[in-house]
């Protein structure tokens, strides 16, 4: 049995741990069934945003008429857009594979690893042991138990990337961030989109008024149905028919399309690791339990990224990996993972960005003030003719500490960065309000929101 100082399972955020361990002169084993790079680089944020960037350009051209500009889209080369994305992913994988092969003191085990004991992993019939083990094995699409689903050729966020021809129509089952992003993409490509969400609104983690505006805006370009539960799928000559139950009325409805995409969430890959052979515990949702230092219930085994289910975003996973490497390898002192200023973005049309608590969550623990402002409240927003987008701040009334901030509209992920930095450096709003903001610039929206703070009774 070959022994290592560090074993890392997973080559997404896990590569941050590999790099740190190698920097310290440790001998390291990397276990990954491939493709190298993990979800983000291969089937998640990077390829999807390459597609959505093209969709954004189409949407801008379509909306140019509002500014007195007559523009015509003569052709959308769906095959080119998809192959550009796939080519980039292939090149990234090859570059990473070459880098791993040439790295000194790193042994790469290409295969599915499973625990046979604490700190002991079997991969491809070979058993290896590590003093410290870091699990970064990610997640996969959650496939719900819908009658007939296994009998139809449905898409996921992974298989959708293999499309070579644009579907004429698609039904998307789900209403989370993956669903609304791909809804935007397909609608821009010219596909007739129908979105079916079981909950009473889209993207449940966002503020209700943001979800409401998102549904309104998306409904201009596609069918959006909330409060409906998919009950059965049947193939037909033209594709697939989905039967749903209207949760409020109990009535059944049918929707048909050429393709169906399932986007109801993600599930942890923990069940693939034979954790029953270890002291590593999972929660009721199937995610690995970790403490505030990202250590599992077994000493010197850590879990980071999607597999622990804390916040399933790449930037959070990277931060967790760096922190777990510090806590696990350096050892003398430990640092707690802080999610209070962990942001996320949704690249729908309109875009969404959020950080911190929602108003509902904050109100349960704090006395809060809430402020809102629309894009059109500032000069640049008015120039953009952005009549719908807005931002919302949630602030602790006594300390004036920023608890949460939420934006829906153009450049939302860029706009919110100022707030993220303020929250990460202490959380007060004074540094934003006293900072000079360029006029006219859309960034004036941030202090405009804070100038409208009111107590919530």
C-alpha cells in the first residue's frame, strides 16, 4: 500500500489543496475519474456562461429598438456556438492533464475512488493511504422520480452541452438558477421554451420580489408556469409530453415539446464513495457533515465544495478548499469558514446577484432596516432605459452593519462587488456612503439604495 501525506479526491476546487500541499513539499495523490477540472470547468459555470454570453448579445440586439435602433439578426449559428464552447472545454482539459502529468511529487489516480477504511482509498484495484484526506468529489444532477422519465431522452445541465442542433422547443422541469439560465439561452437561440416549476415562484433562495420580477421578464420570451408538479412523461412522434398537476386547483395539464430538460437541483456525490467504511457521516440530504473548520466527523478528513452542501458555488468551493488546506495541513491554529459575505449570481436575463441574508431571514434574528432603489433612480439607469431592475439592502438597525444585498438587472454581478467587499471588511455601510461614486455611472445605485433605508416594524 502506497502512503501519502495528502490525498485529494476531486480535481475541481481540490486542485487548490493539491497546489498548497505541493508548495509545502508534501507528497500528494490526486484521485479523479475525470474529466479533470471538475463540474465548473466541464459542465457547469464555464461552458454555460460561454453559451449565455452569446444569448446576452442576441437579447441586446432584440431590445435595441427601444433606443431607436433597428437591428436585424440574420442568422444564429447554433452549431458554432456549441462547438466553440466544447472546443474551449477540451483545450482546458488537455492543458490541465498535461500539467498534472508533469507535476513533481504528484501521483494521479484516474478512476473512481472509494473508501475501504478511514484514510484508505481503493482506486482501479490499487489501495492507497493518506495522513490527511480531502474530499472534493462534487455533485451531479438530481433526477426526480417522475413516472416515465427513464423512458425518454431527457437533457441535464451536462448532456445539454452535447447538442449539435437547436431544438425547436424544449420543456424545462425546474425553476432554479440552472433552469432560468438555460431558459434564457434557449429562448435567445429561437427555441420555444416552457418552464415548469413546482414551487410558487422561481429561485426560492432569492427575495420574493426578485423572483416575481424575474418571472415577469422571462414570461415575455417564454412560457413560465409555477405551482405545477410534473407527474408523468411520455414520448410522442414529435418529442415528449409532460403531464403536470396544478398544485392549487388539482387539475391536470399537458405540455409537449421536442426536448425536455431536467433542472431540479443537484445531489452530492458522497453516496459514490463508500463512506460507510469510515467514520465520515452524511446528513439527511446526503451531503457530508462538516464543522466550521470543514473537517468531517472523522479527524483529518475534510470535505469541501458541493459535496458538503453548504453553498454550491465555485467561488465558495475554492475558498473552502484554501481554508481546509490551511486547517488540515498547517495544523497549529485553525480558521473558521465564514459564509456571511459569500455572494452568488444568476446569469438569467435579467441578471441577479445576492450576498448575505434575505429580509425574511434577517428579520428573525435582528432589528433591520431595508432600503430599495430602482435603476432608473440614478442617471445612468435612466439613460439605459432600465425601468424594471432594482436593488435592495438589508441592514442591522443598531450597528448599521450590512446583512444582505440583492440586485436584479443589468450588470448585477458587477454592481454587487462593492457591497461584498464592504461586508467582508467589516460589514458597515459608512464606507460606501462616504465614498465618492462616479457620476453618471450605474454604481450610483448602491448608495442610492442605502439612502432609502427605513425601519421595518
